[in-house]
C-alpha cells in the first residue's frame, strides 16, 4: 500500500474522525453549490469542495483501489475509484469538487464511489 499525505510522511495512515487539517480551514463555502463536508447526509447525492490532502493506492489481488481524500475545514471525504492508479490533475494541494452519493464504509469515514469531479486549480491561484 502506498500513501501520500500533504505535510507528512508517505507511510502515515489517515485517522478517521480526527476532524480537518488546519491547512484546509476556510475552504468550505468558497465554491457555489457545494455543501460543507461536516454537514453531509449519508446516502444522499452531494456536491463538496476541498483540497486534496492524501492519495492512497491500495493494490488488491482482484482490482486496485484509488482513494483521494479532500478536506474543506469542516471534515474529510474520500473519492474512491476501482481499477485506477492515478487520476490526471488530482494531485496533492489541488482544489477539487466531488459529486456523488455519500457512503460510510467505516465509523468516522465518508466516501463517494467513482465521483464526478471538477478541477479548480490550487487555492492560491483562485
């Protein structure tokens, strides 16, 4: 398993339910039509905006799982793609919109399977 995390080492696991990192504060509410991650409802179609804070590739025997976690200052959510090792443009520090149905694979974790996404650049360039 390979994990990249903004501002950390590449082997640290994200800790579920630990809130949102300080570097992502102030992102919530900056893109029209997006909901704060901390206010999402499970099994509802949602649109969220955040900064990519980690990219994790989980190789499995049957299929690879790619998890890209974003944060908006109110919480974190992962976009999950099966059969991908990378999504072009979705890099650490990028501002991105994810849209899809919110799931809860484990306590304290939120994810959207195969979300549609929109690249917004880096927060400093907006």
